[in-house]
């Protein structure tokens, strides 16, 4: 990947560097685009080189300052490469959005094999914490930063189809609280985006299922499926100085509220 063009972007995130995992498609791609539109230099990443190349090319064509690298968040060496890319091409790190998440099977919690549990917990829960620990010294050098974890509405209203995934996304609410507490003294805020049903490849199996869709609409107050762009305004705000007194918060973007 080439060095990102350093156009002087004005905006609330100008001169910031943002690392977004799982950002070549869906919600992560929309977040990467928005943070770059806000003036940040964005490091795009995902598992497949051709997806990284495609996403970087699209965003650079739009005049945005992005670079990219392959990073499977479950692999330590890929996480190291992601950090190295941000430092080498952008000179530091201010924002981390942990968006990559997987759900390899549809089925119950107790029906999940050990292999399935390991994969879901490794990618969805362990990887954000491990990546943040690798980035932390560099964020501290910049005097603080902002971290966004991406959970799911399944954390609050679990679906029977999504057993272990529900649990992993609930764990992220706890991780948000714990990290917010641990990192407050370092000037690092940690908040959580909690998307509802968003139209992406990841949710295709559900939003194409007529029975699920009917049940969904009965419970869904705004009567529409979300788009990846519905998530980006919140992330942009939480990463910006406008949210400087907000940490440890989880905010639902779902067209309804599942809690008091
Ligand atoms: P998506 O459209 O399928 O995009 C997933 C992105 O993540 C792709 O860029 C993919 O690229 C990358 N990726 C997948 N596994 C990865 C891994 N192990 N390491 C690094 N990158 C990886 O998915 P999405 O719907 O935007 O979902 C994004 C996040 O939102 C997930 O955490 C998901 O749990 C959460 N979420 C989604 C919904 C929804 O309705 N869509 C609802 C609630 C929460 P590669 O294939 O190149 O790796």
C-alpha cells in the first residue's frame, strides 16, 4: 500500500489517525469513510488483500487520506503489522474502532462446539483487548485517544439463532466498562456502538429470511432495516472532542431502544 496522500483535510478529526478493523465492507467501511471525511488519516484493514486494495482505492478516489493493510484480528502477527502500518504511514494512533466480528454458525449456545466458542471469543472479544494493548503505548504518547468497540443488539435482546455470538457481544459491553475505567487516567475514552439490524453481507441470512423479517418488523419501531451509514454519525461524534466527557457508554443504533 502506498503512503496516504496528506491532503490537508479540515474537520473535527483533522490530524488524527484512526485504525478501523474489519473496514473493507459493511459497517466498518462506512465508519472508515466517515472518519476520513472528518479529516482523519484512516488505516483500513481486513483479512483479504484484495478487499483491502479495493476499499483503499475507492476511498482514495474520493480524495480521502487512507492507507491499508491485511489484518485478521485473531492473529497476533497481523495485529502487529496493523500497528506498524499506522506508525509508519501516519506517525501515531489516536482512534481505534474494533469493528471486526464473526459468527461462524447459526445455532444454540449449548449446541456450539469448543472450536466455535474459541473462534467467536477470540475474534469478537479477545482481539479488541489484545489489539488495544498493542496500540496503547502509542496512544499514550499522543496524550490520549478514543476507542470504539462494536457490539450488537444481540447483547440486549439475544436471538435464538445466534447462541455464542449473543454472549460475545454482551461481553463487549463489560469490556467497554472495564477498559473505560482502566484507561481513564491515561485520557483514553472507551465507548461502544451497539448496532441493530444493519443491511450488510453479515446480516444477509437474517434479512433475507421472511419469517425473521416479519418478526423483526413487529418489534422494530422505525419499520426499516438500518444501513451502515446509520452507524457512522455516532462513531464520528464519540471519537471527536465533542464527546470528551463521555466514556464507558454503550449506545444503541437500532431504530428502537431495548433498555430503560
Ligand atoms: P460485513 O459487512 O460482513 O463486513 C465485515 C468486514 O470485516 C469485512 O471488511 C471483512 O473483510 C472483515 N472481517 C471479517 N472477519 C474479520 C477478521 N477476523 N479480522 C478482520 N477483519 C475481518 O459485516 P458487518 O455487518 O458490517 O459487521 C461489522 C460488525 O458489526 C461486526 O462486529 C458485527 O458483529 C457487528 N454487527 C452487525 C450487525 C448487522 O446487522 N450487520 C448488527 C449488529 C452488530 P474480510 O472478509 O476481507 O476479512
